C-alpha cells in the first residue's frame, strides 16, 4: 500500500459488544486488573518501546500526541495529504490575529476546542483498544485456561481519566500511577508482574523533533531540559532527562 492511499479513520471502539464506561484510572487499576494490565501494555506498545509489537504509523503515541501541537507536521493518518501546514512564526497573517493562528491541528483558544477534542480522545482510545485486543488474543492463544478473560477485558476497555477537580486532589495530588517509573500489573495464571510505566515518561523515537528546539531552550537556557509536560486526553506525561543535569535543574511543577 502506498503512502498516498494510507488512511486511518477515527471510529472509536467499534464492534466490542456494548457501550462501556470510561473509568477513573484509580478505579481501573483497583477493580479491573485485566483491563488495567492491557491498558498499560497497549500504551507501552504505541510508544514503540523495544519489546512492542508492530504498530501502524498513524496509531503510534508520537503521531497522536503531535496532533495536539508540535511537531507541526501532517498526521500519518490524514487522507488529505497536505504538503505544508502553511504556518510561519514570522508571517503576520499567522501572528497578528488574536489569538494568533496555531501551527498544528488543535483548535487551541477557540470555541470549537471541546468538540474537536472528543474525536481526539476517541483516536487514542481506538489505538490502545485495538492493540489491547491483539494482545488479549495472543495471551489466550498461549494460555487456553484463561479463554474468555483477557479478550472480554480488552473489548470492555475504554480510555481512563484522572479527575483533577476531585475533592481529594488538593491533599493527595496526582495518583502514583501517573508518576512512578514502575507499575505492577496482572499477568497470566493470576500472577503479578512489574513493568515500565508508560504513563510516567516517554522517550522520543528517533530523537527530539527539530522544531522542539525553542521549546526546550525556553525551559533551560543551558540546553538541558527540565521537565516537559505532554498531554493526550486526560493524561499529563512528564518528559524529563533520565539522569540528573546540573544543579540549576530544580523541580518544575
């Protein structure tokens, strides 16, 4: 299939046998261990970690996250195949309007943002859900004694959320699953396993995009990035060096 013909339609979770709730991330981890395990494994997969299965181009985390902002490039699943975003930081047609014209797909600062954001969340939910179903099929194929457990969980899985307005947030802050580097998930045979937590950090695939230069310079003038927040849906992912930089790099909140 050529790149011109490629298209990734945003349809959400189709053919899963029902309508299922999006759960708080804490509830998913506590009450739905199989769904939570598949969510973590699928999220790791779309981040293209070393042990991940093949992910089609438009469904990767980097592609989906970049829709919300930088890098200002065409999303791999866009059927329009535009050659340029027609945006320039030095062109008055883009910088003079208030708010200024944005270079990416997202409708920041516009009344249509909530409507735009709904299919955007559907997209990452679709990507993770599709991978979760593939993983569940593989697990049950290799573990016949668990037939009907993992596939059912995959079909019912929906993208979880964190309610930042919950009354407990001022005291408890973020739930640990959003910042701890490791997370414990369900494995086959009722066992548990500890894996890297894809909700805690993300490593760029192929290096930092070229048009992120100013973004990182803004956070740290000595070119050692502090902590960068990248968000998709309801999640804020912390991007930071995996080793300390210099003493000027104090914590950023």
